[in-house]
């Protein structure tokens, strides 16, 4: 019950890969790979899954994902036009990681207990401009730009310019023991049934394992309990609906599987640091909305 450990044959021969993606929707499987990945969502909105974190995202979402961290972006609803993303993937080769400059900055960042970092403020503007420049550069010039971007991210002020996400999930080191029944299939099933009660027993049946084995494996792989993760997903979906629709708050609560408005308000405030009504009134951008069980607003959000 693990994420797909992605093989990247092109990147096997290259230190750097730069992608300019235009898709009908973001719908890839939850996956992990040994590369540093910087993703800028130029157009589109939905849910971002990284490690144990599930958060809404919108245009402008900018995230650096650590090697081995499970991640994916999923579009929400029908897309009126194709979605777009710019992606930079860097392989931390032995030659790069042996450099004193790498160890003093980028390696220090990667040692932080996070699956990824959301970039914002002045840093986000700098990185987006750099990604545009990457598309025009080639060879060593392109690699130099990529390293400069990572160096700037590494020395950014935590909280003010970069916010860690996915704090409890382990990073996948290798493909040993991967099962064909993947977490992304389970997440798709959960998302399709958010409007009703979802039990551990039902979820374990989707993967054909016992409830006890399911609970242990899910906590070990994701970093939190299945119930907490489902509630995170419910609140993330609710944020999207509050931001993108005029549905009454009671209707949003019911659509996301909360039996009472009081329970919805409590779970929402626990994760977002404000009530659903306050969130909608503030017009908070989904890409800046933290969804962390037991925590208030993310610093710098």
C-alpha cells in the first residue's frame, strides 16, 4: 500500500530535466522518485498531496518536493481550459552532493523534517522568474540557474518565504516491497465517497487486508492515522467549495461528509485557524490555506 516509486529513464542520463506541461487536468498517481522537484502551477486548481499533507492549491502554487517524498496534484471538477505547470527536476548526483557549497546550503535544507516546502513572498517571485529563464537556457547555463534557485531557496527565511509541509511522512528510499494496490487508488475511492461516513473496515477492504494491518501500514507510510488523513481531505475539499462556489456552509459540510455543522466548524477551525464563514469572507487563496491536523495557520501563509 505504497505510492508508486517512479522511474525516470530520461533523467537517468541527465542531471537536470525541465518540463513545460499543458494538460487536460492534473490527475497523475501519487508517486515518489529520487529527484528534487520544483513545481509551479501556472493554471489550475484542486488538491495537492505531499507526504502526510493534503491542501487545496490554485494558480501560483509553488512547491519544492524533497527526493523520495510521495506527491501529486489533482484537479478539482471540470476544467474550463487546460491546466499548466512548469517543473524542474534535479538529480542529486554524487558530484553535486560532494560540493562544500551543496552541503552548506541545499543539503542542510534537505535535512529538515519535511516532505516539501511551499514558497511564497519575494522568494516565489524570484523562483518563478528563474523557472522562466530555465526554459531559455541550455546545458551548463541551465544547470547553473537551477543550482542558483535551490541555493536561494535554501537560505530563505523559514515562515516568511518558505513553509515546510508534509512534516510526519517518511521519504521512500527504494522500491523494495512495493505493492500493486497503491495509495492513490485508495485516495480516489475516498474522495468519491467523502459525502458519507468512511470506516477503516471499508478502506481495508479496498486493499484486501485486515483493518488492523491497514491501520498499521497506513500510519507507517503516511505518517498519520487514516481517520486524521480523511478529515484533512474533507477540509481541503471544503476549502475548495467555499472558495469556488456559493453553496451554503451547511451544504458544504454535508457534501464533505460532516454530519453536523458544529463538527464541521470544529474540524475546520482546527486545521485552518478560522471558521468556514471567516475563510469564505476573507477570500483566502486555496494555495495559501494550510491543512494540518491540530495546528493553526501556517506562518507566512
